[in-house]
């Protein structure tokens, strides 16, 4: 794959300028560029610059308001609702974050339902900053139908990622972030772009037959990880990021989506907990380290997030090798 080496600053500028030429104002463009740059910096290319084409399509079609201003409403002392007013999710998340953190530090636990947003990103970019403030954090979001409920034959659930962050005294928080499908759709798109076959058991084609061809799976559907267990987690995400907060389920989001290739309008659910208010204020951090140490004692293990952090160390020094296919697509915008 031919690539161009870019600094994180150059990646941010490219993303921000491109979004501004496509209809975002500076504040929205900057918020999206922040999370695209984080994704590239941590080696999560499926949610980096590759996503600009989708953002551009959705701004061009008018589905998303690139100049939206989120509003924040306290629905209860520990429930902070953010309404994105049909904008992109990153600005809504960035503006809601301090309210969620304050509510969790006051009440011990707080939730942030986000409505009226268009979400197209990796969740760790949102959970990690909350965990860096010393809070245990959780987030999930739905999408458009891409995953078959266990035993069924038609996509119903989104790829519905869940993300969990745990703060640590020394070093970055432990954060895991995973789709409830066997593989995230972004990874399937990446395989299609790079011409790689998928492993067995990732998805089916339009006729419901198992396939390792990423293009066929993009037209067909993905399977939930772990069979019926992952399927129930995908259902839980639909309920938290849709049913609980007055937003759409994936199938409802798809029904009103214009198919422009960008993210549909939908919701997200975030939770934050202050570990100093759950009964072990003095001990919780060291106690968790004992678990992490026990995990790492075993050969072959690592903590989730370790790959990203090692990429982050590397790219902060030497930049990122960005695919020229992606850069050509951005130039064409
Ligand atoms: P992966 O399967 O690549 O990774 C899932 C998690 O497992 C990561 O936290 C990863 O950490 C960790 N992990 C991987 N290997 C190991 C290991 N050997 N030991 C311990 N931990 C490990 O992620 P997915 O493909 O499921 O999801 C990719 C991204 O797609 C996510 O960021 C998700 O938020 C995003 N997504 C977004 C959607 C949206 O609608 N906005 C929809 C679906 C997915 P590490 O990163 O360090 O490897």
C-alpha cells in the first residue's frame, strides 16, 4: 500500500480544512478533526481520515447541519441531555463532557443521553477523556441495521459498539472499545479498500450465505460476536441509545436516512461514575492494579488499549503513514 508520512498537526489541518470546505463551521470542523486525528494517531485508521468522504457526503446532501450548536438540558440532577440539533456528534460530545463529569462528581453516577446527533467515530475517543478525569466511564451507540439477531436472517441491529474506561493512578486509563458484531463495519470497509478477504464467520452476503468477500458482506450483513450473547448486547445498545433516551433504533434511523453514505441521525448513551464515591475511596485504584497485574502475569495477554497507546507514542514522534488512496479521495472532494 503506498502511503504518505504526515504529522498529527498536518492530519488535523487537512481534516479541519476539508470539513470547512464541505459546509462545517470552524467549531464543528475542529471537533471532528480532533477525533479523526486521535484515531490516526492511535492507529485506528478505519475511523480516521478515511471517514472524511462520508462526512463530506452527508454535509453535501444536507442531512447534517455542519453549523449546528448543541444544547444541554439537565433532565434530573444526574441526567444531562445533549441535543445535537442534527449536527455531527463530536461537538455535542465535547460540549456535554464537562457537564457529565460535574454531575458524576456531585452525584457519584451520572448519565448523558445524546440525541439528534450523527455518529461516525470510535467511542474510545469519547470515553478516554472522561476516564482521564478520574471517572469510570461507559458509552454505546447504535447505527443502521448491519447485524443479524441470533437465529435470524436479516440485519436489524447496528454494529452497536460498547466502550468502557477505567482510570488509573499512573498512566492512561484502561479502555476497551468493541463493536457487538464480530468485526466493525469500518474494518470491513478497510478490507474492501485494501483487497483483503475477511476471516470466516464475520458475515453473510445478500442471500444470507456465509462469505469472506468484504464487498459481499457490506451488501449483506454481519454476525454478532459470540452468537446469541453478542446479539443480546447489540439489543441492549439499541435500548440504551434509542428506547431509553427517546431516540431511534437502528431500523428507524435507516428508514429516514437518505443513504448518502454518511452516518444516520441517532443517539448515544454515556455513563460516568466517580470511584471515590462507591465505598473504597482509598483503595479502588490500587485494588484494580492487582487485577491488571494478574492479567499481565500470563504470557500472551495484554490490556485493551495497549496497542493504541504504543501507536500513540510512536506517531507523536514520527507521524502517521496515511494511505494515498485515502488522500486521493480527500483531494477529489
Ligand atoms: P477490535 O476488535 O479491534 O478491538 C476491540 C477491543 O479489544 C479494543 O479495545 C482492543 O484494544 C481490544 N483488544 C484487541 N485485541 C486484544 C487482546 N489480544 N487483548 C486484549 N484486548 C484486546 O475493535 P472493533 O473492530 O470491534 O471496533 C473498532 C472500532 O469501531 C471501535 O473503536 C468502535 O467504537 C468503532 N465502531 C463505531 C461504530 C459507530 O457507529 N460509531 C460502530 C461500530 C464500531 P486495542 O485498541 O488496544 O487493540
